[in-house]
C-alpha cells in the first residue's frame, strides 16, 4: 500500500466520481482505476462500489476512509515538521591550501544550498597543522594525507592525488616533457614545506624507498609564498593536481613523475558516527559527495576515487 493510493482513494470518496477525482489529481481515469484495484487487492477488501451515478464507498470503505484521512494528516504533519526543523549548529572543517583551491568553494556552496542554517567555519592550513588541530578537537572534520597521525578519529580514504614537479622553464629546461623519475628528483633544488607536513612526509618516504637524498633548498610553510618562490626560480616543488589547476603554464612547467607514479591519499577524518553531531554527520556527507563529484567531473586534476 502506497501513500499516493490513500490520497487517490480519499479524493474519489470526496468527489464521488472517478472522472472528477482523476481530473483533480491530474491522472488518467484508467490509471486511477488500476491503482484502486491494486489497493483493494492488497487489502483483500472491496472499498468502492461503482454505480451508474458514480462511486460510493462500501461500509469497509467508509471505515478505511476515516483512517486514511488521519494517516494523510500525519504524513503532512511529518513533512511540515521536517521542513521546519532545519538543521543548525556550528561545524569547522580543515583543508590544505591545495585542496581548498579545488574543493573550497564547491563545498561551501553545497553546504549553503543544503544546510543554510549550519554555521560553517573553514580552516585553510597545511596538513601537519590540520592533523594537530583534529587531534586536539579544534576542528570537527578535515581532509588530511597521513592516516597514521590521526588519533582516535575515523579516517575514510576518498581519493588519491597524483603529484607533479613544478618549476620555471629555465630551471627544468633539461627535463624531458615525457616525465621525470623519482631518482632524477635528487638533482633538482626543491622548495617544500617543513618536516611534519603531508607533502614533505611523502617526499621523505619516496627518498627512503629509493635510497635518495633530495636537495631541499628552502622550507616554506605556506602555499602562496612557496609558489612565489618557485616562480622566482629559487627551486621547484612537488604539488598535487589540485595545486596546478590555477597555474600560469606559460610561466611554469608541470611535469609528471613516473616509474613509479607518485601520489598521496586524501582521508576524510572526523569523530565516530556516535560522537559526531547531526550537523557534523550532514557536513561529512556533503564533503564526501562534493569530492566525488569533482573527481568524476574531471574538475580535480590528477585525482582518482577509491573504490568503496
């Protein structure tokens, strides 16, 4: 039995005519009649008596009509309560600058559309800072890149980002456009965040795996200044696809790292479902949804979704 069948039945009883009810409900008479037949078959009770003067309810139909009206009122009240009880609260979400450059505005717009009464606080900071903030509960959710540093939090892998070498044409003039291997990175002066941050940790893991000693000439814990130093020719940097989406490719080269391809995971971290507030649960759903939509639409360069 479906809610729409109750509405159809009530309207038929109120109009006393299958044709009039069909007109009011914007449905064909044949389709309306079929729905009533299905309803009667499901209940194994005759509800309507068809006569030459129209349609009248049987005694069982009258009893059903009274309860159907009550059920519809309850259903309407439930819809009204859901609309009036709009989700509210305060939620803070952390993103690395490269992540925010792709995810930030689409996520904010999606939250405003779905949950306008939730007060959103977006924190843009390097991943190492976000890891400390999430562990000390200064923020509610975050996108981070190192799962092992998250203590007592839920960490869900969402996507994997390829890493690219970025530098001026002059600095990278000897590098083939076909790509660069991890071993070749050891010969290039690099500008990276300091130790403890996601990209630096990934570089150190690569270096250890391949027995390399990368030359980090400058440490800068801020994407804007780091990229300014790269544009000045001070060194190159390793950055994910999200960071290259707004680059001036005439001023900088972007080179694939191959054999193997270098990448970093993106984890969506939060409290467990039991501890997270309703606003937090809703925000986590929206955040994951937007990340997946951007990746599927090709709007997140170098990103690949994990198969869940």
